[in-house]
């Protein structure tokens, strides 16, 4: 049952996204009726290009496709809501599916080797409310608004908006892509923590050095690599300290070692089950 649900989520996302232009087409066309020809044509092309880009992304299992899909469906919600069309319901459904942990697992495991299994980590707490949504909006709004203004003949305003919007979109897209490349991955030798926000380089914890992997107790004093993410943290207890280099932000790093650490996967129960299947002690 669990495997069937995991495999059905990408298909549910594709179906919901495929239905969006059918549900939103007439409403969006009505909203564009009053625009001049250049702006209307540019807006129509951008809408179709955005929809097609997300449609392709939902069929390609890579971390960058996950970033594209999540930004795209969020933009779909914004566009349909701004147009005050009932299709916003379809867009919200697509966004809810894209936000599912099962969807993220499907995307990030695409490039993984056959004997690996990746489990995404939760979005850092300070980013989840506010910055995440702002970055998603900046990827789309600035460039699209600039193109529409230029196409409509408003060059004085459109060119600066396009230039500034493109720059903000680039840096926002890079940040969002980093968020999709955070995971714990089980490999034949043990498990690897791959989190560019917390660690300069991925760290391998070999099976012989792992004492236990367990749900973190409330009073733990382990090294906190959760990035203040919400949800249940998992504690990795080691028999010996393992060296690692922590990423402290703004090109600052700190070398050290630890025998106990915390991280926060999106599905901690699945992580513990996978660990047990791979003969890693689970507490």
C-alpha cells in the first residue's frame, strides 16, 4: 500500500497540472481581453511556456525538476487567484500534491544509484514562513512583469523591471535549488548526510560506527543540524566521533567532530524503517 501511494503521487501531480489550462483557459483569456495586443500575446506565451515547463518537470525525476515544479505550481495558484477564476482550486490541489514528501522523494531519487535511497530533509524553520514564498514569487514575477511591460510598449519602466527582476530571479532560484538538494541517503556502507546548508561537504557515517538511529528525545544535547526545521528530529548516535566541517554561512566554516547529531527528515518513520531494513541499529 505504501509503495502504491509513493508511486501514485507523481502521477496525481501530472494529472492535476494537465487539468489546469482546461479549467483556467477561458477565465484567463477573459482577464486578458482589455490588454493591448503586445502585452496580451506576451502574457499568453508566458502562461503556456510556464505550464509546459512544469509539465516537463513533473516527468523528469531530478532535484532541479522538484524546484521547477514547486515554483511553477505556486505561480499557478497566484495567477489563477489573481484572475479570480475557479481554476484556483485545481492549482491549489496541484500545489498540495507537489508539497507532499512522497513527491520530493520521487524527484530526488531519480539520479540516485540503484542501491541508494534518498530521504529529503525539512525546510529550515526560519525559511519556511516568508522567505520561501518570497523567493518563489521573485523567480516568476519580476521577469514576467518586465517582459509584459516591454511587449506592451512600456520600455522606460519595462526594461529596468526586467533587468532587476531577472537578477532577483537568478539568486532566488539558486537558493530554492539548494533547498531541494538536502537529504539523508542510505548507501551500502551506511548513511550519508547531504545538507549544503549545514555541512560544507557530505559526511558518510559507516554502519560499524553507528550505535543507533532513533527519534530524538526532548532533552538531547546532540549536535543540532536541523536548521530549526519543524517536525520530529532524528538522532544519530555513533560509537566514535566522525569529523565534519559545518557551514556557518557567508563563507564561514568550522571543522570539528561529533558522536551524536540531529537532523530532520520529512518522513522520519520511513527513514527509521529504511535503516532497519539495511541492518542499521534503530532505537
